[in-house]
């Protein structure tokens, strides 16, 4: 320590000497002063103080690491808590599971809209109910997400030969319906009214009643594209939103969805005469379709054919196979937590049981790369239906689409083979379908 002090003193004397030899050199003096201060600072720190500074730096670094680990651990505990709590929440509130199956989420919009008023007037006119009285029952309107479109205007989706209806299957239940005529009538349909569209069902063109899957509305992109394909093949296409979907009013349930489909089918048959009526269900809509056709067969008014696109066996097996269930599939008590609440909510969609009671031709379409409804479930449903005695006098066919085609869950309509498949299955010649 003494040696350092002596060195500093010698340095100071040298700086003074330099300053005296060059009186005008202020810069040299300042430079010497700066060096002196630096040396004094260095001289003031001994080995112990240097170690202390290093220790403090290490403590700060360790503190930062501990803080980061604490935050990370806190996040992990929150995620784990949510993971464990969710099954109990679903078990205590089965309605959550029903919402996850239907996916008919809505945003509530206060007040009236022109769509509500026109719909109420139309339904009131059909039922002889005062429009004012019916309007008073509805103070709010559900705007369905993610499709923020005006379902009253199918032409906005490129369907310029489509009419929008509103039917009432039950009291306080109203469903929105689209009717697309065959594409060969595109020009003729321009400017026509509802009566013309209803009368058109009695023409010689076959009719397809399309039952869509969960989520979205009858105006979903892939659904609209399928309507266009079927219309170009010479079919009338009638589709609708179940109660609680789109601009349809009511609370969704399996029974309610099936009754809506039955009401629309009877509405079609009352206007179509002897024209063939086929039922096409997709995804969750296959459950509605088999429910409907089983009921029609039991009352001895079966449709001319049933087409199931991307079907499952029953809702329990579908829920267990769904991608969303992967993180819980091996959770202890999975069936009790997740599947039993579905059954307790009255949701079954038992396609595997229904096909044993259906007596009409059945066509199953399924893509091998379907990520939502596994291809194996469609194949399993076919294996159940094919040997059933109820189909002994009817055609049962399963058409797979290779994974390389990339049709996945909802793009089978893109297949260039679809017209041929329908033509051969339905027993119609190509001219009959197109003209």
C-alpha cells in the first residue's frame, strides 16, 4: 500500500515539473490531473474491496436468474393448475361440454335489426301472429361468429340463384333456410320471388337436403362451394342453420336439431311431388342425418338415399378421438370427466346404432387425412352398416380419398371424381344430373 502511495506522489511531482517547464501547456496539466485521479481511485481499492465488488456482481446475476426461474415456475404452476381444474369444471358444468361440441358461440347485439323485423313479419304472416307481438318477444339478436355475413343475402356469397326463407318448426323457434336451384336455371331465377322458388321444387330435378356440421353457419366458405358443385350437377340444394346457429333462433340440442331437420324435410316433400330427395350430412351433421333418416324409416317415409361425409360412429368415440382431447386422453378418469357429461347433456349422435335401423341406400365419403374425424371411424361405421339386415335390399358404399389429395375434413367437394361417384351411386345418367 505504501509503495502505491509513493508512486502516486512521484507521479504528481513529475506532473508539476512538466507544468512548470511549459507554463502555457494547460492541456498537459489537465491530462496529468486526470491520470492522478485515476491512480488515486485505483490506489484506494485494495484486493479485499475488489473481491467485494466481484461478489456483488455475482449476487446480482444470481438474483436475476432466481427471479427468472421464480417467474417461470409460477407460470408452470398456473398452467398445471388450469390443466387439473378444467376437468372438474367440465364435470360440474356439463353445458360447457355441450358448447364445445356445438361450437355455436355468439355475440349478443342489442336492439332490432332490419333482418329481425323482416324475419318476424314473414313468420308472423305464415302463422297468423301479430308482427308487433312477435317483435316484442325478441329484444336481442345473436350475431354468430366467425362468419359476419348477412345470411339474408346469399348472393353476397356468389349464390345468385338462391332464396332465403325463415321457417318455424316450433313455437319461439325460427330457422334460416337457403334454397339453391340447379345452375341451369341461373338466368331464369334472376328477379324471381319466393313463390317461384317453392314451385321450382316440383320440377324434374332431384333435391339434396344438406345438414352442415358444427361451428359457423350455412354461409361457411366450404359449404357454399359444395352448394355450387351440387347445383352445377343439376340438384336443388336446400340447407339451413339449426336453432341456435346463424340467424336461427332457439337453444341447440340434439333433439331440437333433429326436429328442425325433420321440419325442413317435410316442407320439401310437401312441394317436391315425386322428385327424389337425398339427405347429405357432414361431420356433426351426419349425426343429425342418421337421426332424421332413422325416424323417417320408422314412419315409412324414407328418403331416396343418405350420403354421409366425414362421419363418426358416435359422439363419445368422436370426442375421444378429437385432436382437442389429446392432452387429456390419458388423464385419470377421462371418460368420467369428459365423456359422461356429454351423455348427461342428452347428446349421443349414435350413428353406429342408427344405421342398423335405416332402409335406404347409403354412401359414405371420407378423406384419409381428416384431422377432425379420424378416417378409422368412418371405416368402422361402414363395417357396421354393410352387414346390417336393414340394408340387404339397398346399396351401401364407402369411398375413401387418399391423403395425398389433401381433402382433409371439409374439402371433398374439390374432388373431380365427385360427379362420377354421385352419378354411379344415385343411378342417374350424367345428362339427367346436369340437365
